[in-house]
C-alpha cells in the first residue's frame, strides 16, 4: 500500500476491504460516512481510517508528486524557503525531499502522535456507535522491527480515563495487520496470505474508480 500512502479515499477503501476479507469478526457491511469514515450498522461499529504520519508528511508527499522530475528553476520560491537543503536534485531536476534530521521519524513516534489526535477527536467530534474502531497505516521502514506490544500498551493506558475509547485498533504494517482488541485486552496478528496484498490493492483500486463514494454508499453493494 506504500505507493498510495497519501490518497485518503483509496486508503479508506483499502482498510474496509482488508477487514472484509481478513477480519474474522467482520459482518457485512461498511457504509461510507464522515467522522468516522465508515459505519457498520450490523456491528454497530464506527471505523476511522488514518495514517501514522506527522502533519508535514502528507504535505511533503503532495509536493513531491506535483514537482517530481521538474527542473530546479520551476520550483516555487516558497519550496526553497521551507525545505532548503533538504531538496534533492540530480542533473538539475528535483527528485526528493530528504528527511529532517531534527525531527524524530520512527514509526512508533508517529503512530502515538496520530493515535492521540484521533482519540481526542473521538471524544469531541465523532458520531459515536456502540463500538468504535481505528485503522492505522503505520508505514514502517522495516516490517520486522515492529513493537506492536509496546504500541498496544501505550494506547491502552492513554484510553483508560477517557469517556470514549476505541474498542478495536487495527495496525496495518503492510504484510501484517495487528488487531488490538480493547474489549478483551488482546492483540492478534493477521498475517496476509500469499498474494493477498496484491489482491487487496487491486480490489481497492477497482472500487475507488467504480463509484463516487458519497456518504451512504455501501461497500458490498
């Protein structure tokens, strides 16, 4: 899912599709919504989908997509003011924004930041259902270096004294989805079967282009 990491609607569809096919507790069906992104009437579940990113990450990706391969002189002056030496050029053309070494970049830090923001919104902005879920794309640099247990415990403690909490948090690490169940305080990995990742990507792409996805659109119709 890395190639479409910053396309909001496509990620939302991918999240719903992955749970439809891989989550053993899933019951049909998800309906497109806003705050949270999906509603499942059968399960009385609201599902929010998000990226484990810092605020600047999405802006940088959008900039890269817009100006990738462009001559240096075609970049707006604001880009040099904002990114400075982090702008990477080869043969006079723009190819990347180098990491900001002054900012902590690891996935765990970003996941905690995004979870905190979503938990705050759950307690202020979201329409509540009987159960609330959060699906987080973690984008780890190394999928073999995931401390899901540490993140599970962090989220558990952060929710202890909140009026509203996430009953499930799904941590997407590309080839593994960790299901954090706070009703039972358990964590279970869903290891994607062979070919499942390419299937889910193709299914999400197909559904994304097939419909307008206005609020009230059902995933399974």
